[in-house]
C-alpha cells in the first residue's frame, strides 16, 4: 500500500490556505501576533490586503471577524488554542449566534510541545467550544488530513463555524504513515492498527503515535487492539461508528485534552444517545491535572499517557474484565 511522506501540518495548512484564497476572494486572515508559528507571513506576501495583524488582542480580533462575516467575507482567525478559545470565548459565542461562518485556527492545541508551560498548553478548548450549537471541531493528524479538513471547512457546503486544532512541532518519528489515497469524510476516521480484542479512539499526531506504539506493544502481549484516528471531535457518523464498535466489548479513548469534556465524553454521549453502548466497557485516558512542563517523553510519562503506561492499563482492564 503506498504511504504518505511526513510533512509539517502547519506548513501544509498555510500552503493550502494560499491555494484556496486564489479561488475564493472572500477569504481573509486575521492573526494575533502568531503568524510566524504557522508561516502566515507567506500568505501575507501573496495577499497583503487580505491579511490583518491584530496583535495580542484576541477579543478584538474575533469581534472584528464577526463583523466581517456579517458582510459576507469568510474570516480565518489564528491564535494559540489556549488564548483564542478562553480569552475570546464570549466573542466566539456571540459570533455563532449570528449564524455566520468563521474558521478558528486553534494553534498549539493539546499538551505538546510543553516547554512554554501551562499557559500555552491547551487542554480545555474542546470543552468550551463543543457547547456552542453550530461549531464543528477538528484535529487533523498529518499534512494530508490538514489540507482536506481545511478544504472541507472552507467549502460552500459547510455553513457552520469550524475550529481546527493544529499541532506544532515535528511529527514524531514513530508516527504511523497513512495511505496517499486517504480521503477525509466528515464524521468518520480511519484505523492505523487492526485488532479484535478492543478498540481505541484518539486524534492528533502526539496521541495517535502513542496509541499506535501501544498497539505494537500489546500485540507482543497477545492483545490485538484497533487504533482509530478520529479527526472529527464532536461530530460522528452513526453508521460508521456502529460498524467500528461491533464485536468490540472494550472501548478506549485517548484525549490530548482534560479527561473531562474531550473526545471521550462527546463520543460516549453520542453512543449512549443512539443506544450503542449495550454491554460495552468504557475507559478514558486523558489529563487529570494541570499539565506538566518538559520534553514530550517527560510529560506523557508523568501523566501516564505514554504508550507503555497506556498499554499496561489496557492489559489490566482487559484481564480484569
């Protein structure tokens, strides 16, 4: 099966945005003094009159985007996830009530990189955004998925607001490669490891890599677990999900977010609402405390979210069940 090369999601995002802006003159970019982190200066070189540098003023920037959206423009708003979703939460909500469309780029989403500290590690953005009725949340895994999700969000067929969580930093060397023919489907995902003993849902380059490594470790211990990349955080295709969990008694969730209010809670709620949880055993993995600072390995190990700790917890759960 042909595989994809690994490219930065931030660079692929900006390159795709530039291409889409050529076709759609309504796209306009607003930035909160963080253009270097996603190479938006490249967009500015092509479209200087469609790039607005707002500085460190997220509330003003989001309010400005709301006004632009009311005139028929399509604002793409960029800042770190921890700043954008918390500081401007009131403005994001107010914009949503207008039934306009804005794309929120939640950069530096999740726990990694952790060197900048707790103020920059975004572990509650999913919970504060998922309560907004017309907001779709995505977390692409790699450069291919980033481009496809951005195209999806900016397409005319999508009427609601979108929040795209983007990872910063190099893709882990152990990250699983995916088929170059992969096509993003709203509400669905894809498996990077197959198994009949259990299933694990996760997202993003950090956690999907740890989950994939866990599947290899578990395989050596005679446990075969399916690992599913789930880029759609708060929107699920019922038929796809039902097919995925059929014949799986144990369901695991791994969140790059606080254990409360993330993908795990949102999907569990969806499964319960659709009567798909009968006789299923549920386990959530995620951050239970304020995130530690340090290297990727140090942070994940401290919170017992590295592949070895995850594997041992899965072994214990399956054996006890």
